[in-house]
C-alpha cells in the first residue's frame, strides 16, 4: 500500500507542476523526475501549497502541519529549488516552483554535497527532448507569452535616434539598475554535459541573475554574488563568443540573463530542433543586410543561432555565383550575433516595423501566461485544499475557455483593463506587493 501511495503522490506532483504558469505534460518521465527530486513527505507538502506566494502562517492553516516542522520542510524544498522563497514585508513567502524558469534551472544549478547531476541531467534531457513535454503544450496553439525575450547586442545597431536600445533592452543597463548580481551554472549546458550530449567547449559558470532572484540563488548556494563590473565583463565576453543574451520577458526588475548557445540552450532548441519560433520573444530589432557591402563570406550564416541567415546567389552581380546574405525575418531573433562577425559592416540591427508589448513586471507576465495557458483560475483562487475554491476554479476555467485571450493580449486597452483587474484582486487579498515584482 505504501508503494501505491508513493506512486500516487508523485503523480499529484506532476499535476501540480502542470497547473502553474508554464504547463508540463504529466508523463512517466515527469513522474520519474519528481521521484528523483522529492521525498514522499516533501511531495505531500508541495501538492498542498497555494499556487502563489504565501506566508508560513497561511500554509500552516492550509496543510495543518506544525509550524516548526513545516518551516523546516519549506526551507529544505527551497534549498532544492522546488519552492521559491522571497522576503517581503518582514517575512518569507513561499511558492511552488514552475518547471521553467524554476525546477529545471535551479536543480541543475545545484553544486552542494547533495547534488546528483549525473542522475538529474539524463532525466531532464529525456523529458525536455520530447516536444510534447513543454513546447507543444505551451506554444502549440500559437501562444507567444514566453518567459524569456532576446536582448540586442549593444554594439549592433546604427547610431541614430531611431535605433537606440532602451534601458530594459540593454544588458549593461539592466546590470547597472540591479540591486544585486549573481552568477551560477548554466543549467542547459550542465544538463547536456551530464546527459553526455554537450558538444561545445563553452564554460558552465555563466547564468546571470539579479535582484530578488539573485538573493534566492545566493542564499541557497546555487550562485555566487558578483559586482556589477564583473557581471558586465561576463556578459561582454559572452557577446564576443557569439552567445545570445536572453532576459526574462519583463521591462522592469529583470531577474535573469541567460547566455545561450544554440547547441545546448533549451529555449533556442525549441526553435531550431522542435520548430516553435515563439519559444522566446524576439528583440525589437531585426538583422538588416546592406547587400552592396556584402562579400559573401558566409560567417554570418554560420554564426546565426537559429539558422535565420542563408547565402543566396546575387542575380544583380556580374560575377557568376556571387552570393549575398539573406535574412529570414520570420525567424531572426534580433540578437546581433551575426553583426559582430561581419567585417564589411554590411549587417546591422534595425528597428522592427511591428512591436511586442512586453509585460511591465513578473506579475503581469505570469498573469498573461496563465491567461494563454488556461491556468489563470489557480492564480485567483490559489488554495488547492479548499472545496469552495476548487469549485470557483472550475467556474473560472470554464469561463476562460470563452474569453479570446489573444484579443486581450493584442489590444492595449483590453490588456490594460484586464491587468488592472488582476492587480485589484491581488490587493484585495492583501498581496499587493506581488504586483511590484
């Protein structure tokens, strides 16, 4: 009977992770990951946690567990990256980690004596390589509210007032504005290394985090504190190595900048291997070829992390078989990696004609992600142990199926009204501070 109970609790863990703002297919591989990361007791606490940040006192009332023991359990789960804890209003608040950005990254960033990357890397690799596990369930219906966005390289744009990089688009500006900076292991490269499929020689110690996220990672020994100047040097070096800089998809209080290689990064592999161009939000720039200067060297084609550049024969040239670079605008990330290798300077970044409205904060991004993925009801009625709230979640879920989520997201007026209502609900619940992160 104990074996059956254990099997059931890890299935519940899979369902709980799937109910957060990043969906996850609950299959045998996910349950195997859960068994490797959670004890049965930890799993029992995890599935009872409210879906959003809550105090120890509230979680105690919901779970019925003694506060001292519960606090010990929550600290242990936070140390494993399975729960996120954040200090606000004089106390810690706890929330179950989503799979991405969360359980996967934090697990593969662990380096302590209890770390088992040789076991975890292959488990995550098997799960994430199946496009139905993460990519299709989050992006298969054309969703575009990704947790990450591409930053343009600061040196890749034309020097005129129409192509200036805004503060929230600049890695240097993000670093300067951060209250705290930290660097830890790149979870994707670490995963590929221990899965036996890492083919690049790029370093592991490159994952940049900021603000409250840096504080979380430092406290739990998943990253080390660095100065702003050291962080700038790390990011600049990554740019020179042709890595794509991906930040979380918000304008303010940015919490991470990934330094992505096309061979290891699960975000970029979502595009190149699994065919979902909306895995990350492009920058507001796009690669632009001034063909008169292009010498056909093809360095840009080889450097592009998502194969958005091809060399095509130049029909206007009098020299036979002369080729020029051509950019596929449907796939170009606007990262600027190609421009750094172009000696003729025929490649630059220019502003896109259409713009993506990035969420202001993490709160807004999570709400919009949940709206797209049909889990918004869990953010509004977040107590999984309440029968009343379970009933209300069902009603809201049914209602959301009738709401044209894309229409809300694409209309600035509807989107502003929707987010204002979400902020009001949270403030009524006494959690207004969440809207600021």
